[in-house]
C-alpha cells in the first residue's frame, strides 16, 4: 500500500523510527541494518511494507529497496513472520543472508536468534531457487534500467521468466527489426517466443 515514506526524522532508536511526513507522524519498525543505514539524517526516506492483522496495522521500513525485497522473500517462507524477518536483517546484513541462502550455509542462518535447524533448512530450500532465478545482485541493489531492453528484461523476470531465457528472447526480438522498439513492443515480441 505504501511504497515509501519520506519526511523529517523526528525520533530514532534501534527498533523503530518516527517520521513526520506531511504533518502525520509514522511509527515505522526497522532493522539494525536500516538503523545504521539512516545514520543521523534530518530527512529520511524509508521503503515500507504494511502488515495488516486483525488487531492492528504495522509499518516496517527499510533503508533501501533491496533490503525490502529480501524481507518480503524471507517472510514468504512458512513459519517466518515479519518480526522474525526483521530479527534476521538485524542479526546479519542482507548480503550475508543472501549469500548463505545461495550457498546452502545452514550454520550461518542458524546463528540468528529464533531460527533453528529445521527453519534454516526450510528457508534455504524455499528461497534458493528464487534467489538464483533473480540473479546474484537483484535483492541487494536496485536495478537500474538504462535501455528499453533492460526495462523489458526486468519486466519479464518479474513476470516469472528465468533471466537468461528472457534475455535470449529479447535479443531475438531486438534482432528481428532495425528500428528502435519500445519496452512494450519488445515485451510483446519476446512473449511470443517464450
């Protein structure tokens, strides 16, 4: 519902911040990684995720888009809720979590409070293929789309196609004509061959 909140940083502690945006104070739960990422900024922009339950709405904030995407992957695993996901991001930095999942390094994930051997194995089993499919840097860095082909590739990957297969289809689509195609045209042509 909320992509990000940008405003004046009114209060900051290791577990949450309060940001005044347009005269409204937002209480946003954060990880230690985000806490160190925002340092002592007067104005702050946090990428957010809203958790809705029967008894309340809770905002979670992240210093960058990559951390939020990793958080969403983590909480998609059965048995890992938002508080456990935040604990994971507070215990180990996102790059280390991603590397541990890709390598299948159970002991590194088990070091996190609240994660036992079964949870660590389930996490690796459920996320390893998703992270490999997205590519090694997809969760950590925000994809920068410079060309129509790059944007089309990002769109196809988000639709669920494997990155290297989508790249081949886009190369074929781009090579089929001499004119510059728009993002939409590239995607339509590539989808025909996928």
